[in-house]
């Protein structure tokens, strides 16, 4: 195990942020996995899972079970870790400009296509080597005008040539769920079964280029640009939502880290027997079919459903109680499915997102992720 410190650009004299990179195994000896925690810096269960992963991976490396390279970033967002506003941690959005820390990562597909297009041949493995080299060169050439862009570029440089990328997050109040690309349905279902996910949400493009898609979508887009060449889907990436913000326990962290280790073993990064998959708790559904439940007006939120509850179209998810009159208005879902996440606040203004249902009857378009 080797530990590296990455220093980000100085934002003012004497003010500099840095993050830690922990490396296991030997580059070039097998597949590569990249794992990062708390890109939304207030989603701290991910940090606990990262520390459990560090212990497990160190023990596996010591016992000679690593077959490739694993890169772990135990806290991916030192900028967001420092942001406090009126005593509240603000780790999802950059207070400088309101930007989401998990949006607008650079899409280097066009640069890579230019670099490798004339070199691609009939050998899929050799094409993968060319594309990985192109991805590394393209992200190394990225420039940054401000601190957060520098941080995003550095994280992408660490991850973009990986075979597996797992971005560890959580929601406000939620059950285990994850997001992945539609073409990688089978691997997403495998990861979901190991984690005990109760929703697996797939999209070919969710909108605004989150981190995981910046790593995997270039392969998908290159397949489309060069249909006559064997271009593999060389990177499986997923955003893992580790339940809710308050779900910080050592037991859950050990359980989740163990599931991730088993997924890495199944991907050829670790030696050892591969046990049968647990029975899945859900089947993957399209992210476009998920339903955001929003408040039509202001009121006190009284939930009728908990994360993990199965719902039918028309079920009451919550009541809104008017602060002036005491009138109660029921907020219902339009689709059946599972309520996989709900908001943590109990006061809502109009348009406030109260919850999310993984369903199959809706077909949303445009930007599919929450802000």
C-alpha cells in the first residue's frame, strides 16, 4: 500500500486544499479499479466504507491476493469538506458558484476519437489499449480556471483508464441503490445483488456529465462512432448510494466494503473463490422511469411511506399541512414501484423534492438526476 497526497491549486496566499490517494497492487499487472468516497462531501457514510475498504484491501494485498491495481480516494472533495454555512455542512454544491460537485466532468470522447480513429483495427484488446492511452492523454491535457475544476480534473485523471469505477455516495434518507449505464445492465445487477440494492437505475445518459459517466460513456460513444471496429465497453462505472446520510455504523460499513471487495474479486482484481450471488432484491429499471415526488405548495411534511416501501400508482406518499389553516393536502405518486429515497427536511416550499420512486410506467426525458 502506498499513500500519495495530491495538492490542488492555491486559491489565496497560504490557502491550499489536498486529498489523499491510496494505491494497492502494481500498475499494469492486471485490471484497474478506482474507488472514491464523498464527492458530495456531506455524504459521510461513504467515508466510513472507504476506511473499511482500506483495511480489507491492505490485508488482501499483504496476503498476496491482489491481481491488478486498486486506487482508493477516501475523501474525494476536500473543498466541500470545509464548507459550513450558518452551522450547516454544505457538501453538495460549491458555495463559490452553486455548482454541483458531481456534475460537468469533462467529456473527452471527441479528443480520443481524433487520436485513435485511424489506428483502430480488428483486435478488440489492442483497441482497448489504444483507447485507454488516448483517455489518459486527453484528461492529462485538461486545464482548470478555478479550484473545483482543478479537483475534478485530478479525480478524472486518476480514474479514466480504469476497468471498474465505483463512486460512493448516499441520499438524504434512502435504501441502498445505485446508478449505472443501460448497456451495463448485467454488471449493475451483479453489483446490486452483492450490495443488497433495492433499486438499480439505468440510463444511457442522465444529463450534466456526472463523474461515473465521464469514465464509462466515452467507451459507449466510441462504439457508436466506430461501429465497424470492435470497441469493447472497457469501463464499468456506477454510483453507489449507501442508504441515507445518518446511516453511519461500523457494521454497515464492513458489510458494504465486503460486498465491494467481492465485486472486485468477480472482476478479476482479487484471487480467491467466487461464491454464488445472493438473491437480488430488485431488477434494474430505467432512470427515465423514476418519479420525483415534489411538493405542490409550502407545508409541514408528514410522510406516510418509508424508504424501501412498495407503492402503487395513486398511493399517498406524504401529507402537506398548511401552516396557516392546518389544511392537509395529500401528495400522491403517479407510478408504482419502490420509494427508494425521501427528503430529510420536514418543511417544504413549492417544488421541493420529497421523494423518488423507481417505477416503470413513466418515461421522463432531459436531465434525469436531481440538481
